[in-house]
């Protein structure tokens, strides 16, 4: 009976776990663009979302978005009126959309800074830094890069980690990844 109880507990625990896989070479994100890491990342498979980490979710998080369509939110949120992407947005408005999305997910004092042009593969794109505080008051810093395609879809990548150590330690690897973007044709 104890063995059966232990088995049931293990099944329940493992059933709630996300599936992790290693990414250590060129990776294509939803048939839209590819990135090439300079070290191994851990990819968490959770539906259509691409979430990667170097040190574990909670310590750092890279989220890869591809082809967000006009009039769609960056992420699905509970409740009415989530912040919506519109294809005519300028880079400043995409940064504001991301901050509004962070705030809706519970981040405190979210803000962006240092918005600048940055190519996204062959597309003219943008890059900005951001920061927010989690529910325990821990400061997170982040870097985002994106572009709006000629078809009006948003390709977007964000990285965030606690400001105290993990952000600075991981930033060189994130910048290599951001700089490696290549668009996937047809």
C-alpha cells in the first residue's frame, strides 16, 4: 500500500512538471526566425510559448515570441481588455505595450529605458532595457529586442533576471543570442 501511495504522489508531481530540453545550436522559433546560442540553454516546452533559461525559471527567463498578429495580445491574460499589439505601433509604443503587459501580470513599478534602433535579422528593429519588481520586492532587469514584419506581425524576444547577480552574469549570452537572429524565409 505504501508503494502504491508513493507511486501516486510521484505521478501527480511529475504530471505538473514542464518538459525541458537542451538548446545548444541554431534553433528555429515557430518557423519565423532562428537564433544561435553560444552556450547551452534549457528550453521549457509549455504550449505555444518559447521560454528558455540558463539557471532555472525564477533565476532567469528568455521568452521568444514570433508572428504576433495585429489586434492580439503578447500573452493571454485573465480578465478583460489585455494590452493589444497593433501593427502600426512604433518602437516606443511596443515598449509601452510590454510594460503594460508586465504590469498586468503582477510586476510592480515596471518601466523601460534606453530604447534604441537594433536590427532584428534583416529587419529594422529596436532594443530596450526594462526593469520591474516581483511580488516579494526583488528587482529584475531585462533586455528586449523586436521588429514588426512587413506583413504587420511582431517578432519579439525578452530576457529578465534578478538585478543582483543573474542579469549581469547572463547578459553576454543574451546579447550573442539577440545578435544571431536570422529570418526564416517562406
